[in-house]
């Protein structure tokens, strides 16, 4: 009887050892599997490669291929001081003009004759219209004259100047910076050239010499020179 009891406890001990071994093995397998799953990248996620490399920094702005090939923007060009339809009612005086053309190049005040140092624009219906700057510049003078109305002078770069007379409702003042096409006032009448009706008289100087305004239209500032 004692042998049976002894044998029972021996068998029981071996069973417990076996169960303990199984538990340890099972726990080891679970641990290994868990570590393996944690090291496996999730499908669809982009792995981070060389995180210390600045070239792969997602916050860094990629180089624009066009940076090495800058596009030259079109340069501003002189333009007429009138928008829409208009008529040239006075032309620039030039001795090379024909007798017929000279009629439009000489201003008659009723008392005396004046050679036109610029050009005058008007609307066909003799209506009031906005007068615009022919180029970027700075206002250097705003004066009211009894005969010529309000006169505005704008100095551009490289010794180029534009003078607008026969104006009213002037919207600029001295030292204002003006952009090409910006309205500076409205066309009006003048006692100097009554025949022209409602008009603006434009004169252009290059290095203090009067030039025909029509010769600068459509040109860049660097192209505007006396005699060209």
C-alpha cells in the first residue's frame, strides 16, 4: 500500500513538471510571436528611410526646376493717355509736315499762333473722359493755368517727362507715385485751344527736349531717346 501511495506522488510530481514545461514553452512562443508582429510594418505605411537625411525631409520645399530658368516678364511700354475710342485733334509741330498737316500742328488762340509741342486727344462726341498716365512715374507738378487749365507733370526715369494740360478734376498731387494707365484727371476745355473742344494736350520731354509723343508709344523706357 505504501508503494502505491509513493508511486502516486511520483507520478503526480512528473505530471506537474510536464505541465510547467508546457506552460513555459507556450509563454515563450507567445512572446516571440508578439515581438515578430511588432517588427512587421503595417501594409500601406511608407517606411521612413534615412530620417536624418535632409534631402528626404517632407517639410523641405522641393526645388523648383524653373528656378534655374527664370521667365522674363514683359516690360512696360508707353501708352496713349486715353482709353477707348479717341481722335487726335492736334499733332506735333514739325517742319517736315505738309501744308495740310501744319494746320493741325499750329494752335490759334485768336490773337496769335502757337506751334504745338505735343498732341491733343478728344472724343468724337466732345464728351469728357478720363486722362491716364502714359507710364510709371512721380508727380512733380500740379498747376492751374488760366489759359491751359490744370497742368500735371509726371517725371519718369532716364530723364523722360510727360506733361498733361487742359485738365479738370485732377485726382493726384505732387510726390504721388503713378502707375502706367492710372487716371490722373479728366479732359476739359482750355482758352489756349478752344477749337479742340474737350481734350487733353500731352507733351513729352526727353532730357528737357520736346519730342513727338507718338514716337514713344509702344516703346520701353530704354528705347525712348531724342531723335529715335
